[in-house]
């Protein structure tokens, strides 16, 4: 079945540092890929998405590129802020199971 | 207007009680889901309905019963609550394979 593997956290960075959260996937066919963010005490929000190979999703300074050859969708941001502290989930939808499959989440803590 | 709304936001109840959580979406989506998030932030799918028809029923105790009176509503009823049922329950809806989920803000269930 489908699966998503993302790096374990927590990840602790200083403000303005560069962020990378690794995500790799296994899926049948050509999945759509997503990053979700969950701020403390809130539900998950869609951060960005990419629906086909080589697409780049971007939002709020975050970027991720759909790499079919390495089955990866790593999340990056050039300069993190304290307000980016949250849990980030990588996810995919391949249609066969009619559901989004989530990774285990990576907690990011940004310190001033 | 909230796109996916859940009630109640918090629910504290004793073991053995029966409780319900309600979810409504005003996005016109055909597919709705219930997820359980544990204390480590792991998301586990429980159920999914597509236009009032049950399409996903994961390995969930039969004390949990979903009901979808129409495609805009998906409720979750839990009988004989146990301590292990304590978690955050999220409702979500999906508008198409390329759009991911829209989540509700969650219901924090605490069984004492």
C-alpha cells in the first residue's frame, strides 16, 4: 500500500536558519503530494501541494519539489521564523485507496 | 463561515459513557473522513463516506459508528468509552484528488 516516511523530530533551529524536512514516499501510479502544517491546538492546514513530477509547490516562503526519480518531496524554507514552530506532515493521495496517507509528522521548534 | 466545523471542541466524559461528535462542511465536497490523532501526533484514518456511502472502514472497534445523513454531515458516535479512546478526533472533507483535505479544528476527547 501507500506509505510516507518523513524525518523524525523534533527539529530545533534558530530564527533565520535554513530548514529542510525530508519526505519520501511509496505509492502506486502517480500520486499527488502535500505538506500540511498543524499549529499548537489547531487542526491541520494545507501548506502546499504538487500534482505531477517536477512540479514545485510553494506558500509562505516554503517550497517542495515533486521528484519522481527519488520518490521525494522535501520541504524547505530559506529563513525560518518563530511563528513557523509547528508540526509538519508530508502526505500523498494516489486515488487507489481514496484517502490521503500521512507521514508521522515532524515537530519544528524555532528559537529566537 | 467555517468550511469544516466540528462540535464540541472539548469533551470530557467518564468511562462507559456514550458520546457523539458532529461534523459539517459547507464546501460542497462529496467525501468526508474521520481521523484519530494520538498524543504523538500520529494520524490514523477511521472512516470515510462518499456522498452518504461508507467507503473506508479501517480496523476500528465496533463501539465507533459513523453516520452520514447527507453529504454535508458526518457524525461519529462512540459507545462504552474507554480510557484509550482519549485523543483528538478530526473531521475532514476532500474536494478532488488534487486538492487534499480541508480539516476541522478537532475535538479533544478525554475519558476519565
